[in-house]
């Protein structure tokens, strides 16, 4: 039988389940520490801290994992992301992605 080894098939099934397990409300509680730089509602008031509200979860997850591993460098974010578990990252990403923004053209 050709195709992918069974371990890859298991991973393909498990990934969507893990992604679905992200809890935005848990992420909201965990995001209290993020508010210092990224704002209480994910809208930053600092010029060197990006807005996180409304960002796609996959983007926030990827960046937090890169900070955690040291692949992406920022003195503060590397320290903040280091202790985060995969579940913490998924929850935070789900929270920021759940914040809906509304823009009004001038």
C-alpha cells in the first residue's frame, strides 16, 4: 500500500482536532500580560507594538512559536513567549482572532 506512513495520517487527523481545542475565553484571561504593550482590547497604543486584535489565529500562533524558539528575535517577546505551551499559544491566538474590528472610511 503506497501513500503516507500511518504516523503522518495520524498527525493529519490530530492537527485539526488540536486547532479546534483552542479556547478564546482562556486566551482572554492569558492575554492580561499582553495588554501592557498590545492594549487591553488588542489595539496597541505603543508605536513599536503591533495591534493583535483581529489578526488571523494562524499568524499569531506562528509568530509566538517563532519568538518562543528564538527564530524571531525581540528582547521582550522572547522572554514572554518562552514559557508558553502550545495550548497557551493556541488560546491566545484564538482570543485575538475572535476580536472583531470595524473600520470606517473617512
